[in-house]
C-alpha cells in the first residue's frame, strides 16, 4: 500500500509540475528537421528535486519536442532492484517515456554496468560504450570509469570512419571542470583529447561534478559539465580561468538543437531559470583540423 501511495504521489507531482511550468521561456530556434535532444547527468537520486527537474523537462518538451535524452552517468544511485529503477528512472521520466522519448545512457562510477547495459530503456544493447547517428550528428557514448586500450582503439576507429558533420562525445568524468570536489581529469585529457582534436570532435558532454559549467573552448572543442540533474553540490563551483559560465545553485539540464552548421543550446534549472544559452557554429575542416569556431556564441549569464 505504501509503494502504491508513493507511486501515485510521484505521478501526481509530475502532472502538477507539467501544468504549473508552462511559462518557461525557450531560446532555441525550433528549425524544421533539426536534431533535438536533452542531456542530463547524475540524475538517479529518487529525490523530490529529481522529480521536479523531470517536471521541468516535461514542460519544455511541450514547447521543444526533443526526440531523445543522453545521460551522463550515475543514472541509478544506491541499488539495482526493480524498485530502484522504477523510483529513480521510470516514474520521474514517465511522461517523456510514454511520449516516445528515448534515453541513451552512459555509465558513471555509481552505476552497475552489468545491470544497466542490459536495461532496455537505456538503449545500450548490452554494450558499455557505443555510437549512434541522428541526422547529420554522430554520438559516441563512452565508459570513462576505466578507459582501457580496447575502448580507445574502438573509439579511434569509429571516429576515423565517421563522416558526420557533427561529432559529440558524452560520458561521466569531465576532462575539464572547475568544481572543487572532483575537478578536471588530467588522465582523461591525456588519453582522449588528442583523439578529439585529431578527428574533429566539436562538443563533449560530461557529469560527475554536481554543477553546471560551460568551459571556455579548449583546442577548439566545447566542453559542458551537466552533473546536477538529480544530485547537487551547492557552492562547489570555483569559477576559474576555464569557466565560461557556471551555476551551482540548483539542478540543471541541457537542451540542444542542431540544424546544418549551427548548434544551439539552453541550460535550464529545476526552478525554470535559463542559466546559460548560446550557439556554436561549425565551419568546414581544414587540413584535418577542428571544425568549430567561437564566433556567434551568445551567452545569458546567471
């Protein structure tokens, strides 16, 4: 009986939030035929704030109908039972799932790889790392918990063979972060950054630190940290020379839209504040180099 009451409360909360949050301002252009998605990390807490953030996503989905969500790891905290998956994933994102929004997960240090890669709604198909295409965009979901030679060789081959205009990598541990608790991973910088530069990766999404941060372009690559989808480490962000925009006062998720050579983004908090927005313009590669430019990037600073 208690579980039934909790489930009913969760569903009613989501419905209330979806109706109550209709006034959210959208900055994305809604271009016809664009690739539209959300990114969220460290979300699987099962807390009221996770449900409220999910409610905000529901509300914005009505105005910006994104087709899928990429997760940045730590999808399910504290257990791997069917009850855990229901409370920390199926119920908070019930509205999106019922509307056909797909979730493409990556693994964090709090995730059980064996269980989650086999969990059908995460669309990992039994793989700890994988790639998929949407329109002119190719996504690479990596397992950053242990970047072994096999995974590096796979990524190298996939990047070499990719003919996509846009290449986006996403995973849990951030190459660059100004948060105090974890910060940048110098080890991953050494392993991954040369591959990203060589093969024209334009955008990298990560979580792990429970804050939002957009890093100033590093070697032409745009790095985002969005690890506050459920968990939040308030006051943890130390704005450094890396920080273009940062926010650690509320849960945050990212919305992105890609149309032609433009990627537009909007970072929205649980309470509905747009903490960051702007655009990234792709330009043709020259001599195998990077294919992004900072010109045209616009920001709403919190």
